[in-house]
C-alpha cells in the first residue's frame, strides 16, 4: 500500500482535509462548510459541534476515497484566536467566540488605560484586541458570570478537536500562544495571565511543540469515520504558522502574506524577546520547533472585498463571477486609480489602537466603478507596503515574500502588491498551505521524514516568481506616502 499523510485545515468558514503521498502529491481532498452566527451587533459566534461534525464528515470522505493507501497520521492546522468555553469533560457550555467578535471592545479600552494591555503584551507577546481569547474570557467573567463559572476549561479549536479525536487534552505552542494565556519565554500557561481572565491553568490542555504525537484516534471515531485503529494524531498548529512552514519559513528572511478573511504578515524570529519587534507586531510561537513568529494583522481585506463585491453586484450568486468582474474593472483603471485612494476600513495597521474606519478619499464625478475597484485593491497593497517598510526599518530581514490565500487567484492583485512593495512575490496557485503544513508535521511526527526540513523539501510544490515593474517604483512610493499621511489624519480624528 502507498503511505500517505493527512493535513486538516480548520478555517473560519470550513473544514478541509487533504491527503498527500510522501512526495507531496495530492491523493484526495474533502471540505465542508459551517456557518458563523451574529446574535447581536458586533458578536460573531460559531457552533463548535458543527465544526466537529464537519471534521468527521471530511475524514469519512477521505477514507472512502483513499483506496489502496494507508493513512499513517494526521495533524490539524486550525484557526487560532477563537475560544470555546467548556466543562471539565471538554463539552462546550457556550458557543465558540470567534476571533471576529467585537464584544470586548470596552474592556480592551480599559485595559489600555490601566496598563493591563502592556502587561499582557510583555508576557504573552500579543497586543490584546477584541476577538482574542483572553479579552473574550474577560468579557464572560464580567457579563456572563454563570458561563464563566461553568467553563473550567477554555479550549482553542485545535485542542477541542484533538480531544474529540483522541480523548486527550493537548495542543501546541503556536495555537495556544494566541490565547494570550501563555508565557512567551517559558512556553507554559502563565499564572499571571490566567489570573486576568480567572482561568485555572491546571485544567487547560497540555502544551508542547508542534510535530509531537499526542495520541491515537479513538475506537469510537474510527468507527464513525473508517479511519484504521491506531491512526496517530500529531500536534499541528495555528493555521498561519502551518502555512508558513509549508512555504519553508523556518529561518529569518522569508515573509508570508496570508490573504484570507484577515490579511496577516508573518516573518520568522529567533528569539522570544518582545523588544526585538516593533510595538505593533505580535511575537508568538512558530509551528517549527524552537522558532517564533513576528506577525501582524494588516487588515480584514477578505471581508472588505466581499463587502465591496456585494455592493457592486448584489444579485450575483457565484463569487467567481464577481471576482472576474472585479479583475476586469481593475484592469481598466491605470496605476493610481486616477488619483482615487481607498483607506483601510480596519484602520491603519501600523498605528496601535487606531480607529477602525476608512473609505474613499479624493472622489470626483469623473471617477468610475473601474477606478474604485482598483483603488480598493491598491489600498490593501498600501497597507502591506507600509508594514514591510516598517519591518525593514526595525531590522527584521525581508528578503522574499510568499503569497497565500485568495489574492493569488487574481491576475491583477499580486502584480499590484509586487509593484507597491517593490519586491518579488512567490506564488503557488491552488495550494492549501495550511493543510500542507499540517501534513508535513503529521509525516515528521510519525517518522515518515527524518527531519522537518526534509519533509518540507519533499512536499513543497513549484512556485512562480512575480517581479515588480521598476517603472512604477517611484510613482507608487509617492502614492504610499500620501496614503500614510491621510491614514494618520483620519485615525487621529
């Protein structure tokens, strides 16, 4: 039989499982969607049981399509930043509060005013913002004390699913660190951070590096999915670091831009010293052992684009058609969108605690829908260019930029990004990088690869390099300066 490894990508809106042979060739894939719920304005929740059912369904489909192949192991790359309040048995006592949730905004403001936010950053490596687990837990403590009392365990998506698969409460450092409850230097649950949220560190999942075996799939799950008994579950990680791992991001220099619902810029750090990164950059554990990630959210640009497409073509049910319309429109407008700028609706990412507002600036009657479409794409690119410039200025090497996610499917957007950033971009289309990174960890943890680096080299698909247009460098540098000036002014009120 052919040996295979299974990488699972648990995203914000769907679960996807991809089965690979040991040379990275895809043997089968399956996906299932699940919904977000917004019971009140600013609240964004999810049913953890729906996520679990989706995982069972994709596992069952993979097994049915894996004829002649032996599944050695599996690992999960999961959305991080969402939290599941659970009882001692690991059963949810409240819906999952997702990373998109904004209910803790008032609490965050108090934390910034009284110094709590600075204390959290010094120990966890993270600037707290609404939607992250510790602020959500703090909100429950103040506003739903009965839920907080019932929730003796707070599980990330990864540890919730690992427990459902194996019966073991376990997670990895890259997933746990985004809970803002982990000491960045020790890699353990921090008593001080847990005290802020009223969390008992002794009842939380076991933490360790990604790539270690955490248990075997339980007999009950094997019966439900068809997985062979004894199938090993290997600790995967936060979906973003897993994607970077698959791209070969194991040493400083390579930078990944993930373009999903949220756009995240990540580079590798070799030290957990918070002073080594700019004040607006988060520092957290990588899915590669003994490495850390300097990461920052540059904007919710996937959500912005979905909103924009809905405004322009509200009756179009096929998102692929809407994206085609967008690309055609952006092509018709020249670089610079004929003077029109679009400021990030998330607020400028390089200004800590900036007000989340933006929009079009410089609109005239002569501007067209084509100009507005290109301006939206350029506005997202200006935020990326600004962030890269700040990383270089702080001494973080920026030598190679890899693009992952929805933007790499556009024939227009990657070139705009390359031109604004002034550097080549590496693209491998139609790759689920998070699932591939999880599969590498699954193979390494099961002993199929002698080293993590060899596993990455064996499975990594070929990528093409997109070069910036040198004739646009000076023009876009000037436009970026205007964008920065206007963003600062709008953010200041």
